[in-house]
């Protein structure tokens, strides 16, 4: 396993990092990522359905199943966006459980909060940075992050924070775009860089954000590198599941 300390998704030279294929100052990346999600928040779910042909629902369902959330559990959903995972976890945790929906982007969080309220669900929500979680150590039974880790500037720091807030025996689940199987790579690249930006322009009025999406996926650590980073963060029994030939992978690990 690679250590992940100099992975494509991590820092380059001191004070710089990646925003897609561009090299930017670390303090600039968070602002640019925020603008991406402010722009697409209202059409986020529609675009997810279109660009994944609905498969994102199956990927999330697999993650929910692997979480094994039981009544009374405390769950933290990071970068929870429009609330798909938080809603499912809350149903399983029940009235004695505690499920937090969090996101660093307030536009996304408002969409998620309103969707939950429409379903009659009042969950605690918070705007927070995954690299500086405002929760006590050892508080949660489960922590999840779906399609959010690749946008974080210091992934190693974020993983360390997720591990910190887990109880001993607690489980972290990371669902993220990953490295597709090699035979499919040419077709996947063509789709990502030709179709996605056009789809983003037509549906969300924003081609650039979906061009960034394609680029950010390529710069994200591959399956083995991310598994190594999770182990370095202090997680044990780290494993991953390739979904849709590696288009997406679910990584999981336990806090000792």
C-alpha cells in the first residue's frame, strides 16, 4: 500500500494544492470549490441522476447497507449535501439515535435541510469544515463522506479528524469516485471531458463546474493510495469495494 503522503490529491509544494488540473494557493482552493457548489446546488440531484444514469442511488444504497446503522447510534454525515445518506441513516438510527447532516457549503446544506423537512425529518445540521470538525473526540458510531473527500484541501487532516470523532470500534465510510478499470479508461475519459461539461451547461447552466468534476476525479488518490491514507489516519481493517468497475469505490475502516 502506498503511504499517500504525496498522492495526486494532496499538497504539492508548500502552500499550494490542486484545483482540478490547476495548481492554486491552498487558501484559494476552498473558495473555488465553494463557488462550484453554490453554482450547482439547486440542480445537483438532477445532474447526479443524468451523469451517472441513476447509478449514484445504487452506490449510496450499498454504502448505507455497509454502514449497518442500528437504533440508538450516533452518525455524522460529512459533505452530506442534499441529505440522501443522512435521511437513510436517521430512519435506521430511530428516535433514540443522533444523525448530523453537515457540509462546508451552506447552499448545499440548505437544499439538504429543506428536503429533510419536506419528509418530516428534523435533523441537526451544521456548516463545518471536515478538517476542523466541531465535535468531541469519540462521539460517533459511524462517520460517512460521499463524494466530498476529493474536494478537501488536506485529505490526510480530514481523515484524521473523522477518525478522532469516532468511538473505539466505530466505522468510517468513504464513498468517492476512483480509478476505473484500465480497459474502460479511454471511453470514460471521453465521456468525462466531452459529455459532462455539455450536460452541465445544458442542465445547470455551468460547464466549468462539471469540467472541474472530471479533473478532480483524475487528481484524487486511487484505491490503494486512499486505503493507505486511512490506515495512516489510525483506522484498522481498511478495505475497499470497487463499484461499477472502479468508477466509484467505497472505502471503510474501523477505529481501534
